[in-house]
């Protein structure tokens, strides 16, 4: 999710869905904004893959939003991308 200026403010992942399935009885009627991860981990597009891998492992997450210098999303990096590229 982005704000009006296009800056990253949140993300909704399969992990968010799993966490809320048991605790949020009216989940189907909630907006994504209510159940998303606010201020998700992100990495700038010019960072090295090794840095992305470090962040993924350190925070025990599977996805990183790739952002530009204005914190606007430009892509999504999944741990599987690094596996396929031979970094892991």
C-alpha cells in the first residue's frame, strides 16, 4: 500500500493472512489497511543482493519491497528470487 505521494506505507503478505485468520473473526470484511504490516522492511534498488539476504534472514521474512530514493515501491524481492539466482 502507498500513500498519496506513492510512498510505501504497508504490505499485506501471506504471513499477514495466516496471522489474522485465527485472531480476526471478521477478516473478510476488514480492509487491507487494517490488517497489513505497517512500515514493512524495504531495500533500495541499488543495494547488493547480499544486503537483501542479510535483511531477510535477520528479520525472518520472505519478501522485501524494493524502493527508490523517495520510498516509492519499484519491485518486490522474494527469498525464492535469491535462491534461483544462486545466492543462497
